[in-house]
C-alpha cells in the first residue's frame, strides 16, 4: 500500500476520533445536554462498536484502535447525557 494511503487513513482516523473531545468538554463545562439526541448518539455508539468487531475480523489494528477510542468518547457522551439530560 502506498505511503500516501496510510497518511490519508491515519489523518482521517485521527480527525474522526478526536472530533468528540470538544463536545465532551462543552458538556462538562455547561452540564447541559439538551441539544444532544440520546437515540442518535446511542445508535452511533452501536455502529462504532460494530466497526471494532469488523476491525478484529480483518485483523486491522488502525480500525480497531481508532474505533475503540471513538467508542469510549461517544459512550462518555451517552453517559453524560443520561447524567445531565
């Protein structure tokens, strides 16, 4: 696989994984989750969990790692929604 493909994939994984941090920080600061849909976020968490399973099936460490971190962030948002929502 060409190096540029790995770079693009790594950049995509980093951006889509860490995009959840600002949302988590905002929730923790404001202690407010009115604008967050519990159903949508829960479905997203389920989908990301399935990506983790898919990554294990393929033996793809980047897919597994990026989605485990994403799942933890999204699950945190679900937990915060249940706590503050």
